[in-house]
C-alpha cells in the first residue's frame, strides 16, 4: 500500500504542471503584436501594440483590478539595447458583476484587448530586422469561476531602416483606438479621467467635468463671446427678467447642444474636433454667421422661430434666435477649447460610447455656458436705460459693428497680415463715423449727442492706431523647418529637440508665437535645443498625415520635447496655449 501511494504521488507530481497549464488563462487568450510603421529610422520612435482576443464567455482582470488580491493584466517587452520603452497604455475597462462576486462589479476587459507601448529608437542602431519578445500575463474568469493566471508569449518583428528608406504607416485602424496621448484637460494624467470613472462612476466625474467647463472661460478664444453675448441680449431684452432668463437659457442650451454633439462624434470616430473647427471653411462660416447677426441688429431682418413652431408654442420671436446663436457661437471658442479638452476627447473616443460622449460634453458645455447665462441676464439691464427708443436703436447699431469686427477677427488667421490689420482699422474708423454722424437715431439730449461724438472720436483714433504697422514685435524662438534627417542628427549628437506643430489657420498657435515664444527667458532656454517647426496648414495632405501619425497629433497647437536620446517626454507635451512660465518649466525638465 505504501508503494502504491508513493507511486500515485509521483504520477500526480508529473501531471500537475500539465494540468495547471491546460486549465490556465493561456487557453482562452490569443495574442499577436503589431507596429505602427513598416520600418523605423534610428533616432525616431514608433508604437507597438498587443492585440489580444479573449474567448467569448470569458474576461480578464483590468490592469488596475478592483481588489488588490486580483491578478492584474500586464504587458511586458524584453529589453533590447538601443530601444527605450514607455509605460504601456491600457484600454478603458468595463465594470461587470458576476455570480462569484455576489453582485459586486469588477473592472475587467472582454473581447478584443489593445495595449500599446511607445518605443524610442536609439540613433546608433544598425539597419536590419529585429525581433521583440513580448509577454501578456492575465487571469481569466467566466461568470462562475476563475482559471489559474497564465502568460501568452509572442514575437514582434521590426525593421530598422537605412538612410533614405521611406517609412509607411501600418495598422492605423488599431493604433487609432489606443489613447497614446497624454491628456491636457483639467490637469488630468493619461489615465486620470478613466480612473475617476472606474473608481467612482460617472456621477462623481460629472462635477469635475463641469468645473473643467468653467475653466475653459479662461482661454483666449472665449473672450470674443463676451461682446457678442452683450450685443445680442442688450438688444433683445424687453426689460422683463423672466424673458431674459428664457432667452439666456436657450442661448446656453444651444452652446451645450453644439459641444455635446461634437463629443458624440468624437466618441464614435475616436477623432478630435480641434483641427476641423480651426479649418478656414469653418472660420469662414462663423464669420458669415456673425455678419448675418450684425445685419439683423442693423434692422435688415429679424431672427425668429419658424411660424409653425411659433403657432405651437404660442410665443413671439426670441428663443429660436437665441438658441441658434448658442449653436453657432460655440464654434467661436472651439479653436482654443479643442486642444484644451484633449483628455476628455481621448477618453470618449477610446470608450466608443456616443451617448456617454454626448452627456459628458453636455455637462462640459453647461460649465462653459454658466458665466454667459449670468452675463446675458446682466446684459438685459441695457433695456432699462433711459430713452429706450433712441438709445436702444443706437446700441443695436453699435453692437452690430462689434459683430462685424468679430467676423474680421476670426478671419484674421486666413487673411494676409496687412489686409487683416488694415481691414480692422478701416472698420473701426467707419463704425465711428457711422455711429457718430450717420446713424439716424433721434437725438434730443446733450448727453446722448456727447456719447455719439465721443464714440466717433475714440473709434477714429483706435482705427488709425490699428492701421499703422507696429514696430515688428518681439523676437521669438528661431525655429527651423522640420527635417527628419536633422532630427536623427540631433539624436546622434545627444541634443534635446523642440518641435512646434503649427498652421496658418491656428489661432492658439499664433497666441503661442506672440506671447510665449517671445519671452526672454524662454528664448534663452531654447538655445540648448534644436528647434524645429512643422507646418501643418494642409492638414489632410499625405505628408502631414504621416507626421500626425508619427507624433500622435490630434489637434493644434502641438509642441513636443525630445530628450537627447531621441525619446519624447510625453508628459511635457503642449496641446494648447500656455503662458511663458509654464512653457519654460517644461523646457527645464528636459534632460540636459
């Protein structure tokens, strides 16, 4: 009997490892590796992705599981001399409850799981093929039980290119789904919003998103909305606070619908709205709308709801025009807001849920619109000014001129500098003459006549000042045209690099150029960098598409910092306007 027991134990010891392997997680996973380009030049970077398919009916724990004792999902790549790996970028998890959890939800991955890694290539790697060894480790469970943790190994072949070899993008549909970008929204880190939603739920994240919307009011593109709002509500109000509140609510609702729709589109497509909303055609459309609104203030026509809607709701003109205003003016702020909300866009794009994207951006837009709701109510006080008849007709004309000026302001990025400057100056002078002498409002008081003449004098002086060319402005950072060969040379010499991605139609890019790159301390620190600028004006052209994919560009402005070894510091990326002090601190963090 003793011999029989001993023999049985020996047999069990021999088959136990095989049985464990047979019932381990590896049996329900299939993994392969892909890269973002067909070949890689030394001194540049590329992206690697693990494409893992989890068998139907099974799931694996998230990278950050709900409980510490659960086995996390981890992707590792074996070290290779000359390659530097960034931290893996894991997908957004889903929360589900299972029979073995007593109804408590767990953070898990199901179906296709995509994990990405940014890889920096050293400048000294010789041309030729290489093979990267990767391991995907996880623990799989079904609705009732869990398998033993397991690992799936796979090889990822890459090709180091020789000088002059052309590089082509590959597997774009896969890498488009992986949020490699370090978000710039509301001070979040790459996984910040996803972690908040995963740990606390959407209801906890909504107040943070609302506060982020409030913060958007500090961006420069929002400032022109102030006179637009004052002009519209100053002329529309009848003095009734309830009516003004109704108009203001419709106005803010229109803004919210605009942004929430854009959020839903971003979630469905995984793309960014920033570049599209800085497109010359879109800027032209905004300018046309502003001029149209100005003509309505001049009395050429009145914006009103269609008759069939008026008959149904029994209201007179007003809410329809305010709602349309809100739908349109939201685009005015988009050139600055687009880059600011990259983190939110990346999250909803990765999540792929249009409804969630719609709701998140609706909350964001409510935060953005709250100050304008208050401003609209305040603007209604203009209706109570004395001699409302003559005064308000003149005020409507004044704000009409302001709206035409705003139209020129938004066309400025796509107009020659001299033409925009002279056009704006002539408009200011013409508006002053019109408002001071030609506008036909009844003038019965000395104070009203004095206000008109004073406005005319100020406008003529301001217009003349705008027309006269400036002294040329401050000297800025000396950027060279982007050159891949120069980029490789900088990595070979161990020099850090700044690459500014810009376009003629990018308003926030011009803010950086004028306010940040001209700062003396910034220019002094830039002396130790190789500074390059890539012109992305032709945003949809094949060469620009290749640059956008290579550097993960979602919108403009976009500034990246590369250390001396050629690796990008993605935590330092600039994805919107930043003041000189902020930009300088980022520069100083790049390794010397």
